[in-house]
C-alpha cells in the first residue's frame, strides 16, 4: 500500500471519520495528495466519501459597476423625478435604462419626453436592491434567491451575475473493510527526483498510479496585467514604424516640464492645484547655463515678463512625458552627428512611455497618477499632414480610432486635440502639434518638430469596453486580473 494511503487509513481506523482539513493537518500531506489518496481508498472499498455542493455568485464587470452604484434604469428614473428628460438626448447608458423601464411599464414617452407613470416609485426596481444585496452578502445567495426569485432570474438573463456550482468533500468515513484492512507500507514512487534518476532506483521500483479524473485544487498561474500588455502593444506599434525609445526622470526641475516648453512662469498649469511640488528636494540646480540663458531670453522676449531661475529650479513630479522629449531636443544642439542626419532625408523619430502626475480629482477618466506616451519627429519640411498620418497609422495598429480638432497648447503652434470614441462619447486623449519655433530655433533654425503627448489608460478603455473606469486598472483585486481577458 502506498504510504499516503497507509497514513490516511491509519488515521481513519483511529478517528473513524474526518474532514479533508483534519486529514491534511494530521498527516502533513498536501490537499491534492489527500484527495488522490482517499479516491484510491474509496475505489478499494476501504472508505466512503460524503460529498456536498455549494453555489457561488460571480459578477460581470458591468454587474459589478452597477452593484457598486445603481442600475441604469434606477439612475434614469431618479433623473426623470427631478427634471424633464428628452429621449433624443439620452446617453448610451440611459438608453439601456429606458429599455428596462419600458419593459416594466414604469414610464411613457410624450412629445419626445419621458414621463413617469402614476404611483411609480424608485423602489419598484427590485433588481437593483437584489444586486446590491448579493454584492454585500454573497454568502446569503440561497436566501436572497429564494426571497427575490423573479428579480434574481432577471439579473441572470441580463448576464450581470452568474452562478457556479462547486462540489466539495464534506467528510471521509472508514468502511468495515477499511477497519479490518491490514496496513503495509510500500515504496511506490510518486515523484521523480534528481537522486532517484541518478541512482537508477526507478528501474526496479513501482510507480504510483494516477487518476486524471480526480479533482484537484485550481492552479493559478502568473498573468501579465492588462495595462502592462497594452503598453507593450503601443511600444511594438512605435517600433514597427521605425521609432526609437527614450526615457527620462520622473522628478524634474520646473525648467524641463514648463520653461523649456515655452510655458510662461505665471501659467495656471503651474499652480499647486495642477502640479505636485516637492519639499525634498525643494529645488534642482540647472547645469546647462547656456540653454538656461537662451530659454530665459526666449521667455522675456515673447511673454514680456521677467523670468526667474529660482522658479525654474522648483522640483516637481513631471506632469507629462514631454519633458523627456524636451531634454532630447535641446541636447541636439551639441550633437553635430545627429544634426547632420536630420538635415538629410530621414527624420529622427522617438517615443517615450512613462508615469506622469497631476493634481486631478479622480473619476472614471481621471487619475492623479497615470501613463502617458510622448512622441517626436525631428526633421526638415515636416507638416501637420505628416503628424496626422503617423498618429493614425500608430493607432490603427492597436485598433483604436482617433480624430483631430484645433486646440491650444503652449508649446505647439499649430496645435490639435486628439480625441477617441468611447461608448458613443468622444473625449480627449491628449494634445499634438508642431513644436513652436521659439523652442526649436534655440537648437537650429533648419529643423522643425512634430510632437504629441497622449494618455494610455484612456486608450485602453476604448480598446477594452468592459473597462468602465480607469480606476479599475489600479485596484488590488487579484480575481479581476485572473479573470480578465487580455485583448
């Protein structure tokens, strides 16, 4: 008899009956080893296994978002109670709510407006109540299902929740045959080791048999985070088009984040409400005094205000990865080899992807810390049409539609806003344009530079519509990561 079987049978001859947990504790075997062994003992008629089953509730991403807030029909019904709501102006989410309100006969449409029927109360939408109960007390699934049968079934039909049954072993009990069984250990090999192979013991030994139908605990393997996979996808899109990756520090003097990019020292973006300033270090000395002097002259000439080096030395968490691009552009002034290349027919194409920090109020599309991708193309005779072509090509490779509209950014002229379409709504991905001549002329009057700075998490929301808020990407829910399908 295999030693695993022997140790468990000895225990049961003494205890008569035991749970899996008790057997694991007393024998020191792993749970998988115990399950295999008791299955073997059962097949020999030495033990009987009592099994039970339990139901677990699972929420879809949509169901979870509604459970943490409200169903679309609940929100729409509340809005109708407070104001006149035009059907033509409903958002995609509100249109979902309208379908369910009409199915329940809770609203009418009159002259293009939604009208709540008489004696209709918000509490009549039982599905919302049930969804929140299940979310807060998943262990009470049987009671909730029994008390709210119709609402529960509706949630299943809408695929906001799903149920999975799980069979488990309640107890293991020894049989009469098991009580009288004589226990003899054998040296069956259950696991091959280096020593067994090198000593050739395996040639004369017998091997433990395996039953592939025996249930074992789920093996949870490693998995890349969806955001990391998406960042790699963006990098591959750049690299496939001939771009080279560059990087730079997260903590910067204001000079590289603002001054070098033609942002005036009294610009609102520099206020504490928008930028994180550091106490330690409070300032970072500027080493290249020639560049500093030229930037100072550029500011005072263009903005007609005094420029102060102590403001430019203030230490900040970078608000964009354009500071990386700025450092590289100015470094070209001392790189004649690269400048000669740019003066030829091939432009220099660079990109960076990194964390940036802004003092934002957090909502479904804003975070105080997020990823941004920055790109620059340095050459001669470049135009906005080159910019549009390159950006559309990059985002086509990652399966995202973008559009452009005129906009203002301090360091580009002309400038455009890059927008993406998410759930029927266009919103800003970032800015782009041609770097102002005030900046590039410091390096060379022969070159011009195309540039952009675009959000990463917002683009992922478009790539994967099941992500309703970018805050989902930074939670600590391992179950979410394990169940997430990486597109």
